[in-house]
């Protein structure tokens, strides 16, 4: 898939710009409104500044993903059709990137020395602790905004994945107990 010569591995938007596009997908917003939303969501973690957000918006405008509408002396930013099309490209990019990352980490872990694997296991334990909080927050946010039919399908999928993981863990524990 490509969009104007860009491929899923050659994205020309930053993580901040992705956040801006997602906000604008909900409707036109003025710059300070976007900045305020970012500050509220990332409070205590990251302090977005006007010197970062406004240039990011202007860059999106130059790339054709956003357009500006002046209303009563205030610039309102709106996502363009090309900006919306970029979401489809990002979905493909993320899917392909996840596939590569999973395989890459599998190979890295396989090739590590025993000492390195011990360190990796400690790190995975820390990630698992974060994953629990992250998953709970993400599930709550995603779930709140989904249609009923999609909610049920989404939750069943998450349950199936979790059950599969639990069966694998039980199997590995069983092997350990039998050894």
C-alpha cells in the first residue's frame, strides 16, 4: 500500500502529529484547544509546549493532512481527506511493524546468552506489570467508545487470546513440574 509515494515503512508524521490528527478527526479545533487536551492527557508525564504543537500543526498543513479555517480571527485546524487516508496507511504500517518486532524479539531472545536471557526475563516481568495497568486503561477507553456489536466481538477476541496464553503458560508449568 502506498499514499503519494509513501510506504508503510516510510511514514512522514511524528507520534505527536498522529495525536493531533486523531484529535482533529473528531472535528475542527483551534490550536490552544488541542494543546490543552494534550496537557490534560499527559499530565505528569509530558508537558507539550506551544513551540512544539503549533509547528507540528503547520507541518501537517504543509503535507496536506490538515487545513486551516479562520473563523472570527481564530485559526481552526481540520483534517483533510488525505489526513484520514493516512490512518489506513498507519494501520498497515503498525501491523507490519508489529509482525517484524515480534519475530525480531524472538530471534534476539533465542540468540542471547543465559545471562542476557535472565536480564531479559526481569525486564519482561516489569513490562508485564505495566501491561496489566496499560491493558486495563486501554480496554476501558476502547470499550467505552465502541458500538455494542463491536464491543462483544472485541471482548471475545481479547478473551480468546488471553485463554490461549493461559493454556500455554499452564502447559509450560506442567512440563516444568514433570521434569
